[in-house]
C-alpha cells in the first residue's frame, strides 16, 4: 500500500478496534515465510497497491503455496499466532475472530484439536480471541465428517465459517451441520457475496441462517437482500483492500461499502489475508477515509460495530465502546 496520510493513520491507531474476519493462514508474517522460502526476500507482487488477482483460483493457489510452506504442525501455528496477535495488539486491536482451515486436517494430516490448542495458547493477556474452523463447500467427505462432528465438542472452538469457491454448490450436509453447530453453542458465519451475487447471499441466509456474513459485498445488487440483512440484524465482516485486489470491477473508490453503510447495514472492518494483500487493520480505516469518503465519525461507527458484534459480555465491551464514544464527540 502507498504511504498513508500520517494524521489519518494516527487517528486509526487511536481507535480501539476489532478484527472479525482474519484467516490465520492468510496472516502468516512474511519473516516466518522467509525462513522456509528465502525467495520471498521481497514481498509478493500482490502487495502492490493496484495489483489485481485474475480470479479467486489465482489468489487461492498463491496463498496456499505460501501459507502451507509454513503451517505443517501445531507448533508452527503457535509460533505464527504469537507474532500475529502481538502485531494486532500493537495496532490497538482489542478483540479478534480468526479461523483456521479444515484443509490442514483433511490434506495436511494435522490434528485439529491440537491446532486449536496451539492457537489458543498463543493468545496474549491484552487480546480477546475467538477461533473458528473454516470449512470449504465440499469439506465434509467420508474422511472429514466424523472430524467435523467431533469439532462441535471442542470447548475452545467459538464457531464455524463457510470458506472457498462460492460457485460450488451448498451440499446437502451443510445446512444440518450449521444447525448442529448452533445447537452445540457454536457461532455460525459464512462467506458469501464476494464472487457470487445477491442471490447467493440470500440462499446462504435462508439455508444456513448464519449470524454474520463474511464480505457480503454483492448484496448491494438487490435492495430486498439489503433490507433483509438489516431486518435480521446480520452484520457484514468486510475487507475493502482484499476486495479491491480480488473482486472484478471493484476498487476502493467505488466499493459498495459506502452504499451498504448508508443504507443501515451493520459493517465491520477486517483484513482477510494480509499475507496476500500487504494490509494492516489501520490501513483499512485510512483507505476508507481517503478513497471512500468516510468521515472520522463514520470510522468510529465502524470500529464500534466491531465491538457490538463481538462475542463478549456487554460489561467487557463497555470500556472500549465508551472510549470510542469519547473520540466521536
């Protein structure tokens, strides 16, 4: 990203913030990648401000190549998580929701409960962290379904999230599993509306009943879907810099976040996959101010939204909400 406006960056830094859409594998610190892949002495080309991935497959292939060079043991998850969490704390992030992919169980042969424990034991005292299991559309074959069923009993697992190619069908196992997760006390999310349109967002809402949608950008294409998001109180965990580099026809200047925010949809800000995009959470706030016309008061509203949807008791949220209210005055 280009050097941000220093005053805006200082303002973004001053805000207590959340990250509610962060893929742990996609947040691998570059210096750890370099230990196993010295050819990454320079950042990936995708860190350039105006880089555009050809499509989701292009992005996923490059991300997997980088991330899974490192993430091959619970110990590696622990080491990376410690660095990731410390950097978020340094940016005044107080609460994080992060996911790890079930692909490391299915294809990497790792024990999911051990990976979860490795992430949890890396959490510092000054950061609240909730860990999710990310499951691809076709991620519940005969080998994986028993694992997924067992995962609903993992006490430290906050919830589940639907990942992967949106144009893959929602398989018959998906809706019953999302319901079983809720019955087990897990929070449910789903990626939708990044590459498929508002009809897919509607389908996910109707079939999976997630409490939150990751991205949801293309919901803007159908006012009825926008109204439904508002009426059901479904927030969108959005990542504008990710969308700028991934979504066809979308840039920071024309991003639908402005229209969705103005319509009354509850929106949070996150970074998605910093290893691929070269972004930090403060960059997201600065980008919306510089390219999206968001005022400082509106940036505070976005930060506040993150705490409002956070999976914490209201008493725990209160100090940060009060701090944001004081900044907004």
